[in-house]
C-alpha cells in the first residue's frame, strides 16, 4: 500500500482558503495526482485543505472522506517563550525544546508539564487512532510498533491535510517523537510525502518514507515554492523570525 500525505497549498489563514499562488499550486498538484490510480481520498475539514483537494477531485470525478482528525493539530500550550498566551505545540525556539530530554523520546515527549496542561498527548492519541482505523480498513492493523498485514495490497491512499498533523501521522508510523519532525522537517505548501508498506515477512509490515515534502510538480510548472512553513535562514534576513 502507498500513502500520499499532501499539505494544503499556500494558505490564506484569515479566510481559511488559498492565496492566488495557492490556487496555482493546487492546479499543478491536480495535474500530478490525476495520473495516479488512487483508491481513496481522505480530507481535513478545514477550508484550505478542502480547496486544495477540490481541483484534484473535480479533475478525477472523485469524492473524499472528510476526517475531523485530519484537521491541523489543534492543542494549545503555554510555550516557554510565549506564556501566558496559549499557542500551537510546535515551532518552539530550539534552545527551549532541546533543553528537555523527554522531548526526544517517543514515550516521554507528551509527559512534560507543558504538554500535559494542553492535553497534547490525548489529542495525539485521537489522531493516530483515526489514522489506524483507516489503515485497518485497507488491510493493515497496528500491532505494537508495526502492522499486521491482514490483506496485503497496492492501494493508493491520499490524505489532504496540514504540516502539523502530517508530522503526527509520520511520527506514529516511524515510532518517534513528533517533536523531532515538527522542528527538523519542513513541508512546503502543496508538497507530497510518499510512504510505502514493506512486508519482508508474511503478515508483518512497516511503513517507509520514500519522499518527504516533494514539490517537483511546482518546479515542473515553473512555480516557485511558497515560503510558508519556513523561518528566516539567517538572523539578519527580512524573512519571518516567529
């Protein structure tokens, strides 16, 4: 089985839609995805993801299953540099999150006082349970840290969602802390992450990432990638710092 995790196009967060650039990205993405034999589409309920998916679904004459757990990862925390205001649980300053060894472990990352106060671990469990239900419906059932293959197949599943929740899904498949992915990976708008199953022994499978945040469709269409999801490359840059 193959999973394609797609981040929405360049966002207009105020309207929960896409910018003009985002619509161009979504169009190029549709040209790419329509060439695939997709088994099922799954979709975040948020507007920017729905708009991104709309061009692909229209072009292919398909519909998608809307999953509430695919919305952008919603918990709010009192991040050390922003307290007492509550904000999203990623995009921490490196000197803050790396100072806590628990954030590097797949078992301990959600156990800190900051994460417990925001119920981040509970929401994480809800997301991955929904994800695992979809995988089980396609023949791959979670068993500890790997998956039992109940019906091996070459289904292609496409998930239109958001960067924060994409890292949650990948951390679950890879059995690592999402903090690692949130802070060391960056998926540009309309990017595609490709994950395959690998069943080296009968009935036992894992998922392997073949490509993360691929934007080759943008380059093929002469569209520069959006800066959204990134921060300044150097401190004296005019690009965003926070």
